[in-house]
C-alpha cells in the first residue's frame, strides 16, 4: 500500500472539521456522557449548552449552583478532557437558565422526531461528495442529531 491508513474515527473527525462540524461531535459526546463525567448531582443542576473553540458553555439552574460550579470549573474541565481527549476544553462559561430533560436514546429519537424535507435535503447536499458509505452514514447521523437538537427534540 502506498499511503498510511487512518482509523475511521480519525478520518471522520477530519471530515467533520472540514465541514465545520467538529465542535458538534464534541458536544454530542459531552451531552451523552455528561452525567458520567460530572456525577448525577451536578448533572441535575448544570448541562452542556455548546462548545466554541475550546470553551464549554454550561446552563446552570440557580445562582447558588453557579457559585458552586465556579469553584469546580477546573475539576469539570479535567473530567471532560479525561473523557474526550487532552485539551478539548480549556475554559467554562456558566449561564443561568432552565435545565432541559436529558438527551433521549436513538430508539426514542426515531419514534419521536423527524426531519423536515428541507433539513433532509440540506443534509443530503452536504453528503454528496462523500463516497465511503460508512463515513457518509456516520456524518449523516451526526447532522440529523444536530438538526433535531435545534428543534428541541433532543
């Protein structure tokens, strides 16, 4: 073979970053493992909202918990980085807001939510240049979750 073969996860990560979706992949991983990373008590009062660059924004349900979590920022960063990889997150922003329900499983997702025709067409347009069926399917799932999350289904 002429070239080095990358793991599918490495290739997928490169493709997602090239399409501007790399941060979304980290968001989904954080959302999926949030309770395991920080524990159920913290997860009941704070949840990940978004990642921009290496900054994680958390929605916190009360000023008292904002104060408590401001003291635990470094520990949370360490736990997230331990689960997602070194230096994924460097800082945390805390915002007061309403905590939504935890993410639903893929089984519940398929029963409860569906994409509009416009959303499906936009996803398909993004996937047109991807020939590898496994990579295409993985990116499609990430994009579908993103669209549904924006509709507050997740």
